[in-house]
C-alpha cells in the first residue's frame, strides 16, 4: 500500500510523462502520525493540570462557562454531561485539550471517558463557535485537541463558522466531533489558513453553508487535513444560491493538502463527500496548486507506534453532489491534483459540463492500485485483491453521473489518467464519457488503461440525448488494454442531425491499443468531427484491437484490427471477461515495454482484476508470437468462470 499522503514534486504530476505514475512519495504528515497511539488517538498523562466543567458539585467550574476554564490555561478542560453551552470560544496562544464524553465531573477527574456523552457548543450565530489563533507574540506551534463535541450555529463574517484557524501555526486534533449548521463567507464549517495541521477522526461536517467558498471546509496557504474514521463525512453542505461560489463540500486552494482515508460504508451510508452543492465543484473545488488524495483501503503504520487507519470495506467516495460545473470535482491550475485510489465517483449531477471538470494544466489520477511500498514511515504492506475491496470486482467505480456535456470528464488543457476503472450508466447530451480539448496542442488529454466502459446512455427515456462517448479536439486520447461494450450512444436525434460515432475527433491524436470495442447495434466507432469545419486529425491509430466494424475507421486495413465477436462470458449480467475461445486471447504483442507516441509508458502490467499480464496460453498465438489479450481482462485458464 502507498503512504496515505503523497507530495508530488513539480512536474512529476503529469500523467503523460514516461513512468510518471510511479511518482515520488515524500512524507510531510509526521505531525498526524505523532498524534496517534495504539487504540486511541491521544496518549494520556497523569501529570497534567485539569479543570472540570459541569453542573454537579464536584466540578471546578460549576454552572460556569467553558471559556472561563480555558482562560485559566490548564492542560485539559474536561466537560461533564451532555449539556449545551452558548458560547463563542477563543483559544489564543495556548496548547490545550477540550474534552467531553464524561458522565459527571467525578468521572471527568478520573479520565473515564465515554463517547456517547457529547457536549453541544452553540455559537448563537454571533461568531465562530471556536477560534484558534496566534497573537504573533510567540513563535511556538500550539496544539489544540477537541473531543466529543458538537459545534453548531456559528457565524463568521469572514471565515470559519464552526471552527476558524486563520493565519495560525497550530496542530489541531478533532475526535468524535460534529460540525453542523454553521455559516461564514468562506468555510461554513471549518476555515484553515496558514501552516495549520488538522487531524480529524470520526468527524462529521454537515449542513454548513458559505457565501463564496467552501460550504463544508475552506483550506488555504499550505494548511493540511487528514480526515479518517468510520463515522467521518462531509455531507449536505452548500454555497448560497445567490452567489457563484465554489466548493460545496471542500474548497482547497493555495497549496492546501487534503487526505481522506474513509468513506461510505454499510454503517455510515452518508460517509465520504456526499450531497453537497455549489456553482463550481459540488463536492470538491481545487485550485492554486492544492492537492486532494482519497484512499479507499486500510493502511497500517509502524511509526511512532503501530496504528491502522482506513478500511477495505468503505469506499473513498464523491457521490450525489451537484453543481453547474464539475458536479463532483472542479480543478484548475498547474500542479493542482485530484488523486483517488480505490473508491467511487457516482450519481453526481452537473447542469453544465463534466462530473469532473479540469482546467489550466491541472491533473486528475483515478486508479485502483495495490503496489506495495516499503520505505521507512510508509504503511505496512497488506494484500488487497479484487474480492477484498469495498465493492468486489469494481474497486474503482464511476457510475450513474449526469451532465449536459461530458458525462464523466470535461478536460480543458489538462491531464487525466484512469487505470482499472468500471465506468457505467452515465447520462449526458453529448460525450457520455469525456470532452477533451487542448487549445495549445501540448499533448494534454486523457489516458484510460485496463478499464471497462459499458452501458452508458439510454436515449429517448428522458431529456438527455446521449450523443457519443468521446469528443476530442486538438487533444490526446489514449485507450489501452480496455473494453468498450454495449453503450447506447449513437442514436439519431432527428432527421436533420447526422448520427454521431462513439469517438468524435476534431484535429486530435487518437491511439487505441490492445482493446475491445463491441456494440451489437453496429454503431460507427470513429468520425472525423464536423466536415464543414475542415479540420484534419493529427493522427489516428487503432492497434491490435477487436472491433464490431471497420468502415468508419480511416485506413483500417493498415492496422491489426479483428472484426469479430469478442465472446464475453455474459453480456447480460455485465460479465465482460473472456471465454476460452475468445479471439481476443493472445492476440497482441506484450505492450508493457512500449513507449507510446506521446512518450507515455504503461506503469504496471496488471488487468482490471490485478491479474498479471500477459498470460501466454499454449498453442494460441505461438506462430505470431503474441501473448497479450485485448481488452480489460486477461484470460486465465486456471480460473473457472
């Protein structure tokens, strides 16, 4: 497994550079690990000064305020019971812990903590519920810990309705904290700016609202966030409808780094980044070199102590979000990155273009990867096969998204890389999978490897036309070791409009290698854009692929194309593995060492189920010395289908 946060250095982000997918991993989150210990997030120390707050006679501050206790500057403030306190707390130049979860002050003094006792701090819409800041009189980095609290009804005219850490050098830890129903100009729930490190375990950020950016979280200026725990979520946050705000769930900018290690599960169906709304980036908005990393598997660390975070049974997910642009994710600017390893992007809705919309040389990498990494500080390697992930068989799932143009991707002058994904059931007026544009002809675009693209489009059932899968303009589109099958994407809208093809190309570079394109309806695979525009494609190459027709493919006779039924196990149950007599078996030469025309190389030779490629089947392909199967799956004669 990879370490849970990757810092990509400079141009190594680009997924179109040779071997760039093995990007350098640099540990920058040591403070997160140092705040953890075996079984508990915090290490208890008996030699500390404690002040208890509550309503019983054993309390140090009886019927008083939490702020009163904070002002005494103890090591810990322990709050008993499950009462509501109407306060706007200020933590200035302090290292302190605010801990609830105690039945009474006697238990609090003994440190007997139970998570079911949560204390509500109500800001009364008169300021941030909790503000953490440095006055500038000291250069010490302070540590603030909050446990078993509900922060609600805060309102800040600038940033951070629930929790504000603005221009602050601090380490903040949240455990079992709900941040809900808060308001701010930026960061309705949380606002972080400056060198702030936030470690959040079992934290719910829900139903917050911002005016301009970050309904749930606004993060800027090198701040970093780690969100994990089976009960964590960023849900139902939004931007004011009267403003064109960005980032319904998350607004990440100016080199902020965000890491999420848990998502939706049976125990937490609202987990992950879900049901958020914005003008741009319903779930996540990324700009200014910020980076977001979402991981859907467990990782165990051995330094400073053994500690496991994440789960193989919960997905890292961006689901059910909505926006005018980038219903799930909107990303822009050079060195900005969205990275997902094992997870789900599903059921997002975009009134404009793109469930994932990428602009201005930004990068998106979506993968299901299980390459062990074994350097110091990195996770203990664990096995994760296709049956061990959150959704066996479809460990990276992109499903049921809707957009006007570009059902999954709208890519403008940016790089997107997809590896081992199942992409199904999208809806759009045009380009069910992607619109890819490179205005400057700089070899940017989309690479899809080892992936399955099926059952996208259902024209005639509602308002969507479902015209075509890919629209490429002056950009690169590479489809490698993948399967496209049973999509309904080329039906004629009316008698005045020509039918489209699965791939529409206007002066782009198209490269299809060792793949299967199979539509029983006989739809045209390729078309050279709108002939009235007079563009000539830069290059079109179909190499060693099984296809259902060749008439639409220019110079088809020059390529190794095989007009045949690929013989899937069962189209009707969506099982697109190969039968033993499939013509796709051992059809192609091993391409794992190829350098493709844009300089790209395959990073690892495993198929959609992590089966090592190629598997050479005796007799088949021996004369032509071909060993690699076309399509997303490598046939394995040792496995019973």
